[in-house]
């Protein structure tokens, strides 16, 4: 099952949990501040999608597979949720609502539409793969190395959130 960070409700509620689903290259950690705030009134579940964060790795990365993963999380937490999905997570949440309709009470999707996109993440993936992680000791060195391929500082900062500096050598969590 997906790695799930649970933010228990700070007060009694009849509402189902709110499931937050991150976008490509993201993780549950990206939503921590918002999840803590929302847990004032309801339980919030933030997941690491497959091949992201602390969740399992799989060659299958289809929206159908991701929707099935989300359905399992919801089943483990009462069987129904309100779902917020961002970007890739939004598309997975749309498929969840279609394929597992009873699991989704409400759906909010941001930064993506139910259409085929032509943009390509290959340059970002290539840049990430090009890093010699065994030679990198800290975030500044990783940023400098990634800057050789990616000029956008904010994109680099976002991608570098997925580096695990606790492993030897450093590794990607995506």
C-alpha cells in the first residue's frame, strides 16, 4: 500500500477523511503545512504515490494503477474520502472517481484537465539521472550539478526535495 501520512482530526467530525494526492516529482511532504491546518476540522491523509517518496517502486505507472492504489488507501481508512489531487495526482484522482466511484464523496482537481498533454518531462528526468550521486555530499553541490542541465532555480529546488541525503550514496525518492 502507498506510504500514507495521517493527520488526525483535532475535533470530532462525521466527515470522511480528506485524501491529498501530490503531483509528479512530489510527495506527501509537499502538503504537510496544509494538511496540518486542515486537520483542525477533519482527518487528512497525504500519500506518496507509487515511485515517489517512501512508497513502493513499480514498473507500472499508469493512471489506472495509481487509482487502484488510492482506492486501497481509502478502503483502509473507512471506505470513502473527499479527494484533492494536484497535477498527476489530480488525473489519478479523476480515474479513481470513475473506476471506484463509491470511494470518492467529493473531488477537487488542480493544475490538470482530463485531456492528453503533449509536454514532456524527459529533459527533467534526464537531468536528474545525469547527476553523479556518489560524488554529491550536500544540497548545494546537488543544486550546482543540476544547474548544468536545468536553468530554472525554482524547478531545481522542487526536484531536489526528492533527494534522500540519509542514504549512502544519496538517492532519489522518485
